[in-house]
C-alpha cells in the first residue's frame, strides 16, 4: 500500500466537518447581508429635524466652522444619492464632550467642512449633545449649493 489510507469512519467525519463549516459560512454571509441592508445613513430635512428637547437624534451634518468651547456649528445634510448629500436650511450646534465616542476617526477630525454622522440627545436652542460621532469625511460627498 502506498501513502496513508483514510479509514471509512474518518472519511465520514471529514465530510461532516466540511458540511458544518460550509453551513456556518452561509449563516455568517446571510447575517452580514441582513445587517448591511439595515444600515442606512439618517438624513435630516426641514420637516424632520424639529425634535423636542431630550429626544434622541441621529443625523448627517457638515461642520461650518471649527469647534469652539466644545461646540461646532453644522448644516444638516440630506441625501441626493447613496454617496452624495446636500445641505438643507437646518442648522444646529453639535456639542462634543469628553464622553463623546468617535468612530472612524478622532476628535482631531472634527474640523470645518468635516462630514459627520452624529447621534445624541437634543438640548434646548438647537444643540445636539453628541454621544457618538462617525467621521465620514472622504467617504461621502457633500455637494455645494442646492
């Protein structure tokens, strides 16, 4: 006999293991696809961004100026297509605190013209207290003009 022979019982175990691995791969692919389909960037418009104080808000903004004293003036963006957004008439102040979490960047990336997805709680006077900021500058395009 040349080489190693695989016993019939071992061959069945190998086939069963391969089937289990294939099934796990299918489950993971379906789960990732389901999650990706649920991910939509929230956008605001003149009618939708009038939240009451203490309400949770998640919106896409472009900063008009650098932050001063932990606050940044921002224009709310709305979708033109999947990767291009334009400014609306809505403006708000984004309040950044030491507790604000940053994703895909850091506080150093929060500067004038930055495109951000901001999630947080509305305070009075059009202030959004940021709990989470996703830096999207370079990934999304904010068109100038309407």
